[in-house]
């Protein structure tokens, strides 16, 4: 792996490191409370790995905002491709703000 590739992956790895820290420190104290499958931390890790810190971070934020007692529940996987119209300068288009992708 060359230096340029490592530099590009640095923000992505930093975001994933924060999720890892959450999983191994705060999550055991709070307990399993996620209403979705996969859990929000797994979703965030996958989204950041697939779409980078910017796009994956917005997807994770949208998921976290849907995960509350009156929110959605069920199977909600990370999309394989970026949503139509998602651009770096239109970050809110990365997130699924309502519903899940289960039938």
C-alpha cells in the first residue's frame, strides 16, 4: 500500500476506530438496545468502510436518528451503491431518513 492510499483512508479508519471504541467501552455498559438489524454500530462501520467518512457518516447519522422508541425497526442494510443524487456538497442525500429497506 502506498502513502497516497494510506492518506486517503485515514479519515475512514479514524471513523471506524471511533465505532470500535464505542463498541468496546460504552456499548457494554448501555446494553443491546438497537431496533434494527444489523445494529447501528455495525451499520455505521459498514457504511463508513463502503462510502468513506463523509458519505458513510451521513448514512450513520440518518440511521441513528431513526433508532428511537417511536422510530423504524427491522432489517436495514447498508445500500450497495450510493443513493441517486448523493454528492459531497449534498450530504443529506446519503441518508435514508425514513423507513427501512426490508419488505
